[in-house]
C-alpha cells in the first residue's frame, strides 16, 4: 500500500496545471453524479476538489464515508467549481482508512455539537477548521513567547512537576503515592525559579501545573499551562514592562502569521497598545467605593469587585501594590510603605491573566513571613538554604497561557483552547 504524498494540498494551485501529484487527506464531502463523482479532500494545509471518473475509480469511492482517508494520484487542472480554482483529476485512488458512519460529531460544524461532545471526540473535532485554527494560533503564540523572552536574555528551563513537599502552603495540591513516599504535583515553579536566579540570573519555563481546586468556572482547569519568568536584579516594574511588551508582541505575531486562522474564527484581533494602564489596589478600592461597593484596605477583591473593575477598565491593565497580607510569603514589601507589597496582577477586564512581583531575598524576612502565615519554616529548609548562598534580589511573574489564548481568540471558555482539558469532572479522554 502506497502511503506517501508528493505534495501538501496547500502548495498546489492552478499554475501547476498538467502536473501529476499524489495528495492524501480526509474526505470532507462526496457527491456522486452518475458518470462523475466529486470528493472534497482536506489535509492540514488546505482543501481540494478531486474529480473521479471511470468505472473502477467510481466503484472504489462509491458510498465512501466522510472522514475516510484516501491517497489520490492525478493531474492538476483548472476548476470550474465556484469554491475551487483548481482540482485534481484522479487516475488512482487508494482508500487508506475508512471512518465509521455516523461519526460522533459533525467535524464540519454544520450540525453544532455541545462542547462536551466535542471534547469527547477531540481528535475528530480538530478536523473542524475553527478548532484547528485555535491550535495553529496557540502554536504561534508559543513560538513568539519563546522568541521574545529568549531575546530578553532569559534561558528556558524545566523544573520538576513531582515534588516532595507542599510548596507555598499547599491546600490545593494533588498528592500521589511515590513508591513508599508521599509526593505532590507542582502547582507552580515558584520556589525553583527563584532559586535558579542564583545560578542563571534570568530564566523562564513554559509548562503544565496542577491545582486541586474544585472550581467550576470557564477560567479554571486542574491542569493548566503557565509561562513563568524570574529575573535577578530586576524590580517588579521591570518585569511588568517585559510582560506588556510580550503581550503586544504576541498580538502582532498572530496578526502577521495567522490571518487565515483569525478569519476562520470569525473575529477581528483586538490589538492592545503599551503601556497598559496601571491601577493601584488603593485606587481600585476607591473606584469600587464610588460604585457602591465599599471595601477597606486589606479586603480581598471578590469576583463581583473584579467584574465591576472590568467594566471600568475593559482591556489589559495592571492592578498593582496589593496589601502585603493578601500576598504569598515570598512577596516583597514596599520599602516606604511596608503594609503594601511590590506586586501586580495583569487583568483583562475582570479576568486575571498573570500575577507577579518583587520577591524577598532575605531569608530572615522570609522565615518571619512564613510564621506570620502559619507555615512551618522547617518545611521550606531545602528552599531556604539557597538564600544563604548569595541570593540576588529578583522579580518575576506567572502568566496563564490558556487564559491568554481565550482572550486572544475571544472565546470565553478556556476548555476550548486546551486540547484535552482537565477539570474536576473531566479526566477523559
Ligand atoms: P485565580 O485567582 O484566578 O484562581 P490565582 O491567583 O490562584 O488565579 P496564580 O497562582 O496567581 O493564580 O497563577 C498565575 C496565573 O496562572 C493566573 O493569573 C492564571 O492566569 C493562571 N492560572 C492559575 N490557576 C489557574 C487555573 N486553575 N486554571 C487556569 N489558569 C490558571
Ligand atoms: Mn494570582
């Protein structure tokens, strides 16, 4: 059985008239008109019409089910069909794989399926051009992120996902049996990336992390992809600038490289401009007070507060200088106002995309903060010892890639932009 193609469909065109090619792909449509049959054949690069004639070939494709895989050899010719500029006149057709009928979902999206049915047949859902476009864009976003962060002098690293102690407190850690020991799945690379600034100064990681939270929202998954950076000799405002430049670069890159995919999604990119607005926590609670949502300094912002702030600031904006007591133990205070922290969230309207800040690098202060938060410094021994080996001042952030993708593609549910999402209910496929 021949299985190799000479061309991807996307590389063909009417200028190749007369050239003999072998293409392979999935049958999207089959119209049988007596002496001729027409197949719409799609591969990952494009779509073509195949003209089938002659008794042997017609018999081959008779009643061929949609999404079956075929290899077609024939000559390129101009097409009179409305949707095609060229077609292939089949000389030889090989059926490589037959799809069942009916399929669990209509991959063309003519019959709309609910998200659960589509996720249950995710591989097939990717034959839907809208879905495929989301993941082509995601690939481009990742390419751009790697390039931009690397160009800023950061080194890509991989930290462990199986960890031996509950870092950062750990109410929402998944635990697992690790032979005869207890282990956990990492919820973030926080402690490792801080330690690595001692050895490598500027590092970043793009990876899955795990949160055992029973959140049933369109923005929470139990397994999500995070982009993390950490840099020595930078303050929190420096890493905020890197983050906003990165976001702008991602939109530019997608605009330049994914025009077809953006069109498939039926959207227009909403390109942001740097600098993003900076709103301090104090300003935010004043704004909320004026809107009839009074808060005292130190109160956390609940969903309702973030929704209201999102109405006032609908695009990208930084929410900065949070009360220190609302922030994790490793966050640095403001030197001139120590109940306030050097911290920020990047918001898109109500949605939090990233959290970051300046970190403490004085182990005495870190231990005091751990105790304040009811954590046991002994549990952090392995982490804290690095702070006696010449730990530089450092800052960083973690950016939720899935949430960024949702904003970019203007899709509400993060499940749409993750191939096989995991949430409290979904563990398969
Ligand atoms: P939230 O308050 O929205 O639950 P968080 O403050 O707990 O988020 P961080 O620990 O600050 O999250 O993580 C950094 C970023 O990682 C978040 O801003 C978000 O974009 C992303 N993120 C965190 N948890 C999840 C999750 N469960 N699913 C998807 N993305 C997440
Ligand atoms: Mn956060």
